[in-house]
C-alpha cells in the first residue's frame, strides 16, 4: 500500500508522528501544571491545619488556667465571710420563740429578767443592748424621735433589714432615758427598731466609733 503525500510534501506518517509529538508535549505540560497546582493546594491546606492546631492549643491553655483564677476568688470570698467564725453566741429563752445573738469573743453578755440583753466591752462598758417594748413599732419610733422624751435627739431616720424583716434605723444623740444600763446622755449612736413574732424590739449601739463594723455584723447574724 502506497503512503500518501500531502500538498506540503509531507507523508501521512510524518504528519501523524508530528501530531503525536505535539500531543505528548502539551499533555506533559498540562500534567505538570495540574501537578504543581495540586502541590500548592496541599501546601496551603497544611498551613491552614497548622494554624488551626495552634489556635486549639491556645484555647486549651486558656481553659486550663481559668479555674485557678476562680479558685483564688473563692478563697478570698471565704476568708472575708469567715471573720466571725470565732464569735460567741447567746440564745435568749425569755421568749417562747427565742433568738440568738452573735458577738465578738472579747465581749460579754448579761440578760435581764425581762429578756433584755446588754453587750459589754472588755472593760465593762455597755456598747449595745437589745430589748423588747410594749409599743407598736411605729409608736415607739415616734416616741424616740420626740426629743422631749429623753431617748434621742437630732434624729436621722432610714430603713434597714434585720432578722429577715424591715425595721427603722434611727441615728442621733442618746438621752438619759435611752437603753437598759447607765446614763447615755450626749452619746452618739444608732437605734434599730423592728417587729418580729408580734414583738417590738430595740437594738441600740452606743458610741459606735470603731465598733460600727461589729454592730453591723451582729445585725446580719441575729437570728430568731
């Protein structure tokens, strides 16, 4: 069979050979291009994976250190609220329901026949007293605010929560008829009046001074 010749003078075999060479050339180039692109994509993917692993590691470190801060905060809070752990307590049994007063360990408490308590300092000075009165809360508040009764003058009134109820807080200068013991005339201080179990109670603090924090804690811990 004779081989045909094109007009350009090349035989059919030569044309086919050239076509095969061209195909191989372009095919190899395409393969190299695709291979290089895939390699670049793999490199980018590995970089992203490395970045994600780094972020996960940082997140784990932050999560691990958080409880330590929380523990420190809890410890500080407990040390603050535990400063009355060594306080003494006195339970009054003069009333059918009774009540418990907590006070600093260096203080002393005496109880009268009517159930009134007097809390004295280390040197025997009556710093606080707690007793009940026959008047209703509002009536006794008005009695105290009337300076002619000799209980308190220059009174400033506000509200306060004590033993789970809302009472009246009076601040001013005590007179000779205030409290259970001694004449407290001219002594500044606080009188808290509240109603609990249908009784009106009066809790006085004389010459608060640096004892005001003790008084506030005694108010917080008073229980019926």
